[in-house]
C-alpha cells in the first residue's frame, strides 16, 4: 500500500466525482463503503497496471464497496470484522444475518499460503535472517539516527540519517532483540536499534570523540634558559589529491548511489484470503497476512 500512496489522494477525489452519493451519504456505511472500496481498488489496480490500472481499480473498487456497504450497518461491520478473524484462526466458514438487510453474510477463509518479500543487501551489509516487523515503521527520523553494517552498536555507523529523513523498518533481525532492518527502494541499507523508532526514547546519535594521547612537556633543567629556541620552518607536505579519512561517521539521507544490492534476503509471511458473500451482491475478497506477535493484519 505504501508505494501507491501517491495515487491515493487524486483517486480519492476521483471517487467522490464518480460517486456523488458518497459525499451526501458520508455519515452512512454505504457512503463510507464507496470511499474505502475506491482506495483499496486503486491500490490493487496500481499493482496491476500503474496509473491506468489505479484509475480502473478505483472505479471497480468503489462499486463493490458501495454495494457491500449498502447491506451492512455499524453493528454488522463489527460482526463482520470479528467473524473474519475467527474464520482465519479456525479455518472454518462463518456466517451471520445482517441487522440492516436481513440477508445472510458468509465469510469463507482460503487456504494458508506463504508470501515471501525479498530485499537486496547493500555491499558490506551483514546478512541476517529477518522476520516481519509487528508494525512496518515508516516514519521521519525523530533524531539523528545511525545505520550500522551489522547489528552491533559498537561499530562505526555506515551512515547517519538526519532528523526528519525518511526511515522505513519493515523487518526485525532474528536472534538480535532490539534491532531492525532499514530498507530503501527494496534494499537493506543498514541495521538500526529499535529504540530510535520510539519518539520518547530516541536520543540523537553522537560520534565518539577519538582519544588523543596527551604529550607531557618536559620541565626545563634548573638554570637553563627559559627562552624557547626558534624552530626551523617545517617543509610543506607534498601535494596530494587524496582526501584524509573522516574521523566521524558519514551523514547521508539515503544509501550511496553505488550501493547496488549483491545479495538477497527473504522475509516470509503467512497469508490467507477471506471471501465475503451476500446474496445478490458481487463477492469481495480481502487479503490478510500474519505478523508477530501472531495476528492477522489486512494487507
């Protein structure tokens, strides 16, 4: 859904024009069904055929959402939500009679299947087993946030995101509690302590100050002159085009341009599709994927 966000607002407006009743009936579930159906349909359409598909999806999704919403009221929708979760957990069909229309609503869960999301790994990034995050944190960095090549805060960060930069952490590092994988353009660009995703706990990253040995000045011998002899001028260092290495972590808002992925890592999700049927209305399917802690979340 996130990558289709740029289509949502214009398609929301298109849905309003396509279905004038949606505006007048926004307080009813039928009107809300139109808008929700249009937005979901837009995402599905965009996945299939880019902008053109998104527009078609908005129309079809709006029609289906409107029809389903016309048969259900607030209480019916709560019942539907509850029975969908029960059907997903039990693998058994559930049904109820809609309060509004008196029609029977049937929820049928499909077979469990595995959906694998594959991410590339930037060069020099350590490879770990990844598990799906309970919440896909797509935020603006609360503070200056380090990204490490491995799940080890004793390392020097490979880059530091500035406060306000985009940060997307869709997966956690298996066997490394408190660490997430930061992803950009479907590539893992580093690992981040999850404390940086908490606005209350996050503290700006500060590069450690390198220790410098203190030179002890020898005390002058008794009776010796206190005049400091003039030093011979030091020869100028030879010209060089090499830039000395920085002692602090690099700061960047995104992965280096040459960070082409050389390896891949998979994140596996368990998914099911539920089918909702009401007599005389086109059936509607919804996809759910299980994330830790184990729960079915609409995708």
